[in-house]
C-alpha cells in the first residue's frame, strides 16, 4: 500500500541512527551519530527518529524471515519440503518440520539476530533521546512508542527462545545474564502498561503504521492468553505457569471498544489495497513495490510458473517453497457451488477462507480477486499452466507424504496460500508486493476473548457469539453458525481464520500445555514425523555462537 510517514522517513533521515548499530549484538557502546539537541522537535523529525525502531518488524514477522520461519515452520500449517535440488538448505527446513533443532544451526542465530537487532535499535533510540538536553517536548510519547515496539520484539524472542536476557539500554553490560521466561513476560507487561498512557488512541491515516494504544492492548491480550506457557518453565516436561484469562478478556475488551469492525470480505484485510482502508487491521506494516520492498509473500510460496495464472509479468523471483499439507487443509470446509462460464467450470467456496489455498490444476491468466469466487477448476487443456522444469501440468496436491521428493510430483506437492493476493506488479523485483503485512487484527481479538471465556467458564455464550460472527462473515450469512463451542472446535476455527499469520505455534503449544494433548509435539503424516520424545522442543536452543560470545547465557534445558 502507499508508503506512510514512518517508512518514508526511515529511508533518508532515519538511517542516520542506524549507521553505527550492529544488529548482531544485544547492545553496542560506541556511536558516531547522536541526534543533536535541535532535533526531535517537529512531527517529521520525530517520525524520522523513531523509524528505525519499526524497521525490523517486517523481517521478524513476514513469511521468509528467519524468526518468522521458526514460528511457522515448526507447526502443522506450513511445511517446506525438499523438492529435488531445491529447498534442501543443509537440512534447515527438515529441522523445523521434524523438531530437531541443534544449537549450532546458524539459522537460529539469524533468528536471534533478527529480534535482538530490533531490540538494539529501540535501545539506541531510547538512550539517545533520554540524553537530549533540553528534552524534546514529546519525550514521553517517543519513549512510549519505541518501548511498545521493543515489547513486540521481546514477545517474539521470549516465545521462540524461552529464557533470554533483558537489555534495556546501551549502557547495559555486553554480557547480560539469561532471565527466566516468566521474568521476561513480566518485564514486557510492565513496559506496555507504563507506555499505554502516552500512546495515541487516534486511528486514521495519520497514525497508520504506528503503534497505538490498541496495538498495546492487542499484544497484552495475546500475552495473557499465553500466560500459562509464558510464566512457566521450559524443560523436558514443560512446567506450566499461572493462567490469567481474565486479563486476556479485559484487554480484548479494550481493543473491541476501539474503532474497529470486521471487514465484509475476509481478503480485503490482506489485499494490495489493504491499508489504511481496512477497518479490521489493528496494525499492519506498510509495504510498497516502489518505496518499501519488504513483502515477499508470493516469492516464498508460489511456483515458478504461477505468474502465468495471476497475470504477473515474470516468475523470476518466485521460489516454489512454502506450502500446506492435507492434515491441516482438511480442517477447512471446502464445499462449493459451481457454474459454467464459456469453456470454464468455476468454483465458489461456501467459506471464503478456503479460497486462500491454491489447489488442483492452474490455468493461465484466470485467477482473480477475491480468490474464493469464480476459481477455474476445469477448462481448455491449452490454457493449463505447465511446470517448465518437468513438463507436468501445474496441479497442486495437499496429499503428499514424502518430505523429500525429487520426482515431478514433489515439485508440485502441497497447496499454496494466496491470502496476500499478488497484484500484476508483484514478483518482478523480489520482495515487492503492495500488500501491507498484518500483525494484529480484530478477528484474532475475538478468538482470544472466546478462548479465555471458554477456558475460564466466563460468559460462554459470548464466546460462541464471537466465533459465529467470524463464521457469518466467512459464509456470508448465519447459515453455518455453530450451536455450541468446544476448545478443539475453537482451535480448528482459529486455524482456518488465522492461517499463516504467526499465531499457530503459540496456539498449539498453549493447548498442549493446558490440555495435555499432543497438538505440537505429536506425530505428523508428512515424512512420517514421530512424536517428539519430550517437551524441550517447545522452545529453540540459545544459539551456540551467542553462548560462546557471552558465557553468562545459559542454554535451555534439553539441549
């Protein structure tokens, strides 16, 4: 979508703050560029100054980034199989799918650097503005904004790595000690609560792409829903912590009291024109194929020849990688109505959300927006898209069992997600989609509140109503509303609604720790993945290179 203030200023003036910042360290003590006292006075200068705090968000959240891969690739909703000579990558994707994380794997270190690089940028800004004399008139607002962004990075680091160090400024020791996960959780909560009074409650084009009170409320709701995990102790048997569902409900209510409402069309939250027009998105990272090329959704997912189905100019930057398999896809309602238009048979999904998956034969120039309507399922053979590498018809299949398959079928294994529908301009210059990348949206808040109410036995009728609001949107009417709600049903519903939005790992682990069912560590069909022998795979190891650099870091149990 159109580039907003934050990212417009990030490219020129904001980069001066990053010039001396190392993204591979928790902090750095030497800076050659510190803002002068005359800076930070105007709204434009403030926007430029805080821009580096935001710059890491897409890298840690969007599909394809190392930390994002660590969040998605270990779940049942995303698999990156080895396709002949493609996607072997020294066993990286294998390690994610099979839960075999070695501390020496450099990809985990890249993920560590992703999140702590973002934290370091925030700490640099905090130290710089606190040292200004006179202080800028909006100092409390600046600090609140940057600390809230930092809290998001800390949430990701805590979720993925468990026990991590807490570093809050650039004067902290370069060898900080590991803090318990519960202490990190409490630190994040404290920082968010102290920032809330100084965060804006304005939600309009002028604040689009910036954290607001509602961003903080949404993050707090997600944190408290996972409190039983985040206040617990990682180990070979996960030590459950203390749940706090009432606080999750309270913060969900705070979001719902804001100016948000569900979009009529599910896909309009993710389209190339999704910001700032979506009434549902609480925070989305602005992306632009000209000014801020940072969304690489279709690059990671689509087949090399998929560009022919979407009217894209080229497939040179498509990678034929990430996909979903049958066990996850089969939780969707794929019932449809069919019609004939000319030489094509067209499919219309009853549940809008099922249209996010590319399945079956692909046809040239026929895939239109929104992807749940008028999907061609039969047509002229001359218009079939063909895999140029094998000559096979390009037909995506969720029913595969081999993790590594060098056959022509292996190149087409798995169905592909087009939640972020590619525009014709996509795929020409790498990460160049116009779709803003969604971090928080109202639908997740409904699902958070519903689960918290169901687990606490508080207003179970409201939980059912919240879920049915999402189903009514998905089906276009109340005809498929649920009569009752159970926790397993809710988990499936959240999987359908929030697929590949970065929450599935937290959900599966929370359900397993709470209910004792092997949602996360259990066996899987693809690759005949066995059940994990214990629970220590619920967090990643602290990368060996980090422990070598800092002897005060302690390895997580089981590694």
